[in-house]
C-alpha cells in the first residue's frame, strides 16, 4: 500500500483519526532507484530532516525510531494509513477532517499509544512471536 500511495500524484496519506499520528511528521523525497549508493545517504537524511516518516516517490516508505519497537510500529501505522487511504479512495472522494482536530492528533495518539505503542504493543508482539517460534533469539 505504501508503494502504491507513493506512486500516486499527491501521494500523501490524508488525515484520518487512526493513522493520523504520523502525518504531521511526514517528509517526502524523490526516488533515485534502489538506495545502495553512498552519495544517496546524505540526501535521504536531508529529506527526512527531523521527521519520523519519509515517503519516497514511486518507491515506498521509510521510518526512523529511537528503538526497533518504535520504528516497527511506526512503519506498521504508516503502511496501514496508506492501505486505508487506498481502500477509502476506491469508494470516491474522501471527507477531510477539520484541521483544528488534526493539529491535536499527534499529541492524542502519542498519549493513547505510549509513543507509537512501543511500550504496549511491542511486548505483546514479542510474546506472540515467542509462542510461534523462538529461533529469532539465537
């Protein structure tokens, strides 16, 4: 879903209450193909700036976090926001949320999920993984 939205004209996910947590922190960058060249790193860093979410045009999504848990959950939320956008747009024009409400969403989501859910969801995901297989620990 992230690749599909990044390939659309004006591919920024619109604000929706559930996935809106990262929207104010969204940066975008032109895709230069597969990011393997050393000279691309400074440009990606500059494009990201102090944001958490980066949409690479025609390429997909990139996130950063202070922990693996935050990065994983940010990517999950970002991808989910893109999926919701595609699903909603398939039905027609989207209703926009009042900008005053959107201004408060990052703070509200952060409070509700304790920093993208890293303190709540991540331990639960690890317990679930442990029940499936513990080979990742070796």
